[in-house]
C-alpha cells in the first residue's frame, strides 16, 4: 500500500497482533527519523551487500528469541532492499515462518525488493544464493522517505523502474518523460505506484517464478555479475562519469546501477538475437551516459564476469547463461540461453560506450 501517514498505517496493521509479539528490525541509517513504532523492541543493523549474510540473519533470530516471539509474532522490517531481503528471510525461517511487514525506505526497495516475496542472503560470493519465497503480509510505501535520500539512491531505484518500464510500453514512455534533474517526489509517486502494479500482476500470476515471473529478471543476469565482481574484486568496479570524473566504488556497485548496465548489455543481445528495434537501447544508453556514468573493466576480467553469469541462480542447467531479452518494449522473451561468446560481445559493447 502507498500511504500518506506512515504512523497510522503501521499502527492499524499491528493492531491485529499482541503487543508483546511485535519486534522491529531497522537500518541504523534511518533510525534517527522519528517513528512511533520505535516503542516496540528495535534491532538496528548496519546493512550493505557485504552484510547480507547468514551471520546477520542469526542476529535477527537471536533478537526474536530473546523477546519471546512465537509463531503468532510479526517482524517489521524498516530499510532498503538488503534489509527487507534478510528480514524477510529471517521471518520466513523462524519457527518455520512468522508474519512480517516491509517498510521500504529507498526507491529501489519500494518498487522491487520489498514486494514479490523473494527473500534471501548472499553466499560464497553469489548474490541471493540462499533464500525462500515468502511474501510479506503487507508492504507499506511512504514516499516521504525518498526526500531523505541522496541523488545516487534515487538513480539506483530508477534503474529498476526502467527495467519495469521495458515490460510495459505505456510506462516506458512515462519514465522517459520523468525529469531526473529535479527528482520531484510528487511526480515520481504515480510512477512508483504503476511499477508496483506491474510487478504485482506478474507475481500474482506466477508467484514462484516458474514461467512468466522470469520477465522480471531482465537486466539481472549481467547486472548481478557486475554487482558481484564489484563486491569481490580487488579494487571494485571503476565508474567513469560523463564529466570525466572517475570514482572508485570499493563498497560495491549500487544494485540499480548494475541493473541499468545489465539492461544495456541485454538490450544489445535483444537487438542482435531477436531483432528488437534499436531505439530502446539508444534511449537507455543516453540516460546512462548522462546520469549514471559508464562502467570500465579490463578485458581480462570478462572471463570472471562470464563465470559469474554461469553460476547465476536463474540458470536451469549448470554452466549455461540464461537471460530474459525483449523483442520490443512490452514483449519480453524468457529462457534465452546465450553462449559465452555472445556474453563477451555484449560486454564489449557495454564497456566500449
């Protein structure tokens, strides 16, 4: 739900639970913001992709045990996509599953991570390798959170919105017309609502990703590999902005940036393999160069990227590379197996921009 008053919305949802059966896990970066829900027990976590682990989940399990949470309990997860992923996984596996409520505080979490029921952690360098499908009882979206975010976090979330837009021609045009220079939250809110609606329609039809839901993986085969190598590489991925400033991102590439780069690689393959018109690729490339900067990686690292793609959890056979591509905006095609040579060609295109 999109709400105008976060306090009223949460208290209404929590009224169905016994007061001593409510606990909260919260990203420490937003704990300073006043919320009435903080009169319940709160576990603050410093979360990032590097802490998206079983060890962090164990802390949440311990916290719930210490407060006597039973199978009638509820865990409220307040934070970005990493926190809602690990919080949801902790709730889904605690006493074989308790209720949880997601309160996403980033744009990326609002339109993607906090809904759809995918939960999990990274394992042995592989993103979301361990997890379960377990939907929250509710996702409470309060757009006012976005006014507290830096521009790069809005851009990261918008990368996922662009992915959703490629699945819907009407939404794609509206996203292209959104002014990223001003980042007006009131103008962004109806676009968030539409992105959530598109995802909910897909997830309702295919909750466990047996077919249709795979369209939501567009951009993610290449994107996850780029994200993983930025976390595990010696120096991290280098991002070169359009103004020639070069920034070393040792903490890892933001997910939405990685997805956007992955979209460009997979749109390139869509043009080459499926005859997709070039216009969406050109439009996305222009957005990338103007707002996101472009990734740079030495050619010698492409084998590592391809190896990561071959280990992606979406693959149905060992060592294959499985992508979602598009024939046109609004016409995705799932289960497209590409060769290492085709993957290398797409990476060559991305890195040469």
